[in-house]
C-alpha cells in the first residue's frame, strides 16, 4: 500500500538522514550486548537485546545490514538493531558478513544462511525467527532464503526487506525516472553490482532474487521509499512473490528516499519512522505469535 507522507514529514526524514553524518546517539544504558546464544555458525556479528526482552529461545531477528555489499557502519547498525529489538520484543543478531570486493558473491549470502542454520541447530523455533535486511542486506536476505529453500532447510517465519536491490540487471524503470530525487544513483549501483558479482550473471538467481523461483518463501514485508531509484524493484518483488503464491505486502512511503528508515537513528523521531516501526512490530507479531 502507498503510505502518504506530507512535504513537512518528508523534509523531517531527509533532515534526520543528513544529521546522521554528525554522529549516532549512544545506546540506552540498559541495552544488553551480551551474546544471546553461544554460536552463530562461525560467522562474526553483534548481539543487541533491548532491556527486558525475551531470550533467544523465544525468537531472534537476524539483521543483515546494507552498504553496497562492501561497507559496514557498526555503530549505526547496532543502534538500528536496538530499535528492532525494542519493536519486535526479541534479541537481534547483526551479521558481519564477508564484504566485497575481497569476498564477492556468493560469500556473503552463505554467511547469512550459516547464521540461520545455527539458530535452528541451537533450538530457536523457525516460526519465531525474523530475517530483516536493508538495501544490499535485503538482497542477501532474499538470496539466502532461495538457497535455504533449495537445500530443504527450515525457513524463518517471515522476512522484512527494506529498499531491496532485487534485480541486479538494473532494469527497473525507477532507476532512471527517479534520478536526482534519491540519495543513490543508477551509476553508483552499477559499480556496486559489478564489484559484488565479480563476473557472475546479473540475471540469475540466487544473486538476483527477482530472477529466482519465489514460491515457497516465508511471508514477505517489502518496504521502500516512493522517491528512491529502487522503488520499482520493491514493486516488482512484491508482485512477483504474490504471483508465485508467497504472501507479500508492499509498504511504499511516498516521497521518501532510499533507506529512509535510518532517520530513526537521529535524535528526533519522525512520524514516518514511528509508522515504520509500528507496522514492522505488528507484522512480525502476527507471524511469530
């Protein structure tokens, strides 16, 4: 569905994103950063558990950060993980997957899959696991789901993908139509894809999820900004999943840019990011209760 955002609210979100360059606020004193489980499939990462939340055995959010498959911002990622833990009522594990160009496709998606398998092996019920990814991390979530499904692994209850790069051929119309309205560009994404794929085909799955078989996946919540160049990737993903029989909902926030949700990390929350967290919490609760 299209979520209407007023011009003043859009300006507040963009201002929040700009202010992140000045630094990320500290986590609350009560944040629990201790490991919630002893193992994570040999893949490094960080646990974040908002104060008073349930233990890992009651459910986990597996969080896959963005950064063009090649970058990481640990402070911002931990701050977002804390917000996700608050919203979902469960600990969050942020995956420190291997980065391109030193580790191109398929290294990162295998790291994500390894963490998921480790959660299952340690007794976390699959029906209480949520995968959450943003931008390139959303691509990795979708790619990992495809290889987990193909291998016959138990899948999570649901996946939430924000601003997904779903088609690495970069053929969605919004990549050209929305140039100049977003914080990223088609030219930047061309570099991202070339570096990540390292010669692998952009029109094949699992690396390019829209070219895969989307049937049999967990329920998908697809979120994007209406002004971002990947808006049509989000639209196409939700439509293709639905056509394949996978329940999918599209939340399109009008006039907002790529990974607009990160504005919640600024000092002042906005109506849009509050709505984002509320709808995320409602979606995950309904599918993991």
